[in-house]
C-alpha cells in the first residue's frame, strides 16, 4: 500500500495539497459572494420625504416653484431615482438676529425664501436604515435634488415610511 502523502506533497501520488487548498479558497469566496448577493433581507416600502432648499433669493424660489408645478420625477446628482414631486411650499426664510435688548430672535427674511419639496417614492428598509438606491434617507442628510430644469442643494427635513407615508 502506498503512502497517503508522498515526498512531493501529493495525496496518493496524484493531487498536490497546495492545489486542494487553493481550490477550497476559491470555492469559499464564490459561496460567500453568492450568499452576500442573494441574502438581502431588505423590504421595499413607500416613502414620503421632505427636502428643503434654504435661503434662495425670492426670484429664484419663484422660478423653482414654477418648475415644481409639473410634479415630475426627481433624482440625486448621481442619477438615483428618488420619486415624484407630490407638493411644495415656498416660505420666507427665517434669520436669527440679536435684538437691541440682547435677545436672539428669528425674523422672516424679506429677500430670501426656503422651498420645501415633498417627494413620494419607494425606499428599502434594511435593519435600521431606509435607503432610495444607495442614498440614505435620514433627517439632516444633504442632497442635490435634480429635476426637470432645476438642480438644487437640499437638506432632508422629514422622512415618513410605510403607512405614515400614505397619509
């Protein structure tokens, strides 16, 4: 009977041990990739996200409002689809000033406006994260909103998902 491992490192004189180890590593990488790609436990839910473009000059805000009336599709600057415009509101921007009494108060700006844009779309819930494509939908996230004829830097100010988004 021949030895299990010969002097050249072959099992039963036919297969090299190093070749088997390399083959096992390749199989492990393929199995990991398949599990990673098919093991996504995310669910798709409806989302309603409010984006706020802050401190826009009054004329530019009015022009943006005209473009938003079409209620078209919006994406981020990378092309990720975020949804369709549901509604929008142009409101005076609030500025903080120190009064002569030394109190910090908010006043409406006579020349600047904030534009609140509500977008309805779909998002994926995975763990504690809500995403539209690769975009994290969380309050405070900065995002460039792109639509038909406009591109504006915005901040997410409200996010509703699931049943809350339908209201």
